[in-house]
């Protein structure tokens, strides 16, 4: 279930959260009643889990001066979290925006049919209540210029996964992270499915702009079948001016 952590920055509980999904992933979410957490090693950003250049200079400079004992720093000497750690760290990414985003639709959807789930942050925290053996941490991502800026508490394993390069600022990301891997969870080579309560999580399912009528009917029918009610709406990007 959700747990607090000192290094995870918390927005207001009523912050609006979005997750943009293609057709396959939205059906998977509802049918499995599970959120997919990707292995950190499978995420597309090549800087995922890496340390900024100034952090490397500080650490290596301290070692060279004899100010820092080399042995506990060895795992950071190549400036990134080990592959073993990245392969056992699982991340689910969301975006914090008051409204849907045309930029994010284009970034996450390469087809006409898809959907975004939308809810308040407090609902995300409670949707894992039945997953008693999980430890899910949730916090916002901070953005840095990795060539000129760094972060504190670099020795904490979570910190590199709570920072991204400034080039990704438009995502305004908040993440769920777990470092526990339970063998009884459904998984594939890229991640693991964490069970959730759909009723606790979902407020709205927003269809992608120009989604097909057939897709809308299938999603609506599945939501009704799962007891979620009529929570499916069309994208506001389809609105026509009335003034």
C-alpha cells in the first residue's frame, strides 16, 4: 500500500493527475484492475537513474583529495545507479495538469484510439489499500540541467528517480515507485502489474481526440461492467467554438 517517504515531495491532495494510455493499455488497466509499473531500465530516457555531472565532480573530487572514503562510493563512480537496481525499481508515471494536454496526447499516443485516466492525488494514494504486501511511494519529479545543477542526498537510491532533465519539464510528472518485486505479481520483461481498486482511483476516463465511436462504446461498456458508472467522456479538444 501507499507509504510516506521523506524524500518524496507531496503536492496538495486535490492535485489533478493524468495518465495517458493507448488503446491496449487502457483496456489492460480496466480488465486487470492493475496499474503497470515499468522497470526503470526500460524507460526511454537514457539519463534515467543517472547522476548530474556536478554531482560526479563533487564526489570524485572528494575522493581525489582523500576527503571521502572510496569504498562506499564505488557504486556511484560511473555516475549512475547500477543496472541491478534499475531492474528492481518499478515506476508508474503520471502528469499533474488541471486540463488535458495536446502535447501529452501527441507524446504518448501514436494512434487515434486511446484514453487518459483522470483523478485527484488522494485517490491515487488510496487505490493501493488492498495491496498490503506492496510498498508504493508517490512524489513529484524535479527538473534539473544535468550539466550544471545537482541534487542533495545523492546516496539515497530514490533520489535519481525523482529527478529528470529540464527537457522533460512539460510533463510536470509525479511518480509512483516501488523497489519490491513480488514473484506472485503478473509481470513481463518490462515491468510488473500492481493491483488497484478501480473504484478508489478513477474519476473520469477522457477519450483521445477524435476517438472512434466503436472504441467509445467498448470502453463505456467495460466501465459499466466493472461497476464504475458512466465516467467516460469525450476530449475537450473536440469542442467547437460557440461564440
